[in-house]
């Protein structure tokens, strides 16, 4: 019955040219987000992405073809994606979508997976810390403004809470005589080398890795990450075998965050790719749920491409995807 409901909703979306319809709930009461894009045309691509692409004398089309070509060549990687997706109970297309969106609009994929192993080793011996204006993040989050975050049930809720507190109390403000730049929590504390830096296959940020470390520990048995040991964080996000695990966990966490607010996004890779791009799934899901009516989440430019190219991307997974 649920499958039939989804099919009928998709047919209605097609019939009405993708116009907004009243969301449909499944038997559990969740609002089911149907496949496909809500927007007929691709939403605007940020200028930062365009500038980066021009700087490297390439195009989005070339970058897309490069990551697709890498996935076609790397059969072991595709097998690993399927294995990890099963462990996290998600469709592997969500992992493929995150990889394709990231390497189309942000950092171009390298020629082979082996290159990522080499890059991971190059960071393993570096001495660095996560700090802002000389204050380690471990010390900063002991401030009284973060006290409520101590009640968080897991790492996802904990770091999401700290991210929110930064925005509400520090970002762009002067507190106790210290002026804090109008930048994100990630930008302030988790870019020890240079601005805009993310790492490895899938370009996972250290903050995002910290958010899902409890889930990765539970499902995959990896040691829990801590800002006390930044080298371990970089190892996990730069090693391609491990980075796929973190991508799966990020997707799983987004799906769960939206489920907590009454939305089932598991059947729309464009939405999970959008959340992989923009982050903060808990805040976004809560904002969506608190709005008037039960509106559907909408893909951004990044997720729109994933849905638009979905048939081709599923083909990368071969039979049984």
C-alpha cells in the first residue's frame, strides 16, 4: 500500500509539472518525500562554487564527468559503497549522490582512489590543533553558553547544539571584549590549515565527522573521534575506505533527523545530497516541521543535479543496486 501511495504521488507530480502538492503520509504517519525534484529548473549555484571552478580552468560538466569516470573505474570502491550502505540501512545511491555532488561543485575528484591513500598519509604526522584566536575548541565549549549541550544524547546532538550556540551567541558579536568573526563554527575552529579546506573523497569536514562519530562507532566499530586527537579525524576523513563509512553515517543521520520531525526523505537522494552539502539537518528539519502546513523539503542546486542524473548514477551501481 505504501509503495502504491508513493507511485500515485509521483504520477500526480508529473501530471502537474512538479507543482507543490499536499504532502502524503505513510502508514506510520511520516510525511513521505517523493522521488524527483520539486524545482523544474536548477536552483542558483553559489558564486563561490563558480569562482573555484573558473580558478582551476574547468567546468561543472568536466568535473561531473571526472567523478563519474572515477566511480566507473573503481569497481572495488563501488562494492565497498554497497557493503557500507547495507550496514547503515540506506540505498547506496545516497552515497554516490553525495560523492558526485561534492566533486562536481566543490573540489574536483583526483584520478584514482590510490591518490587519496597517499594524501591521507601526508597528514598523519602533522602537528596541529582545532583552535580560534588561540583558544582550543575543547576549552571554548566549556563556556557557560554551551551548558545546555551537555544534555545531548549523542555526538550528533552534541555538536549540532554547539554549532547552534556559536551562531546564536558568538558569530559576528563581541562577547566579554572579544570580537568574533561572522563565520561558521566550522570555519572558526575546524580549518587549521587554510580557509575552505575539506578533505578526501567526499570532502568531509572535521566538524561533520565529529557529529557522526558515535554512529560510526556503533555501526562500524571505529574508535570515537575527539578534537583532542585531530590527526585521527583527518585519517578517517581522508582514507577512502573510511570516508565512505562517514558519508553513509552522514546520510543515515540526516534521514534520522528528518524522521524525528515527521519526514521520510529516504527515497529522495537529491534531498540527502542537499543536506550533505549544507549540513545542520536537525536545525533544518525542525524549521521545516515548525512552518505552517507540512511542506516538503526542497533540493538545492547540488541535490537537483543528483536527481536530474539519477538514472545514470544508478547505472554506476550495476545490477542489484
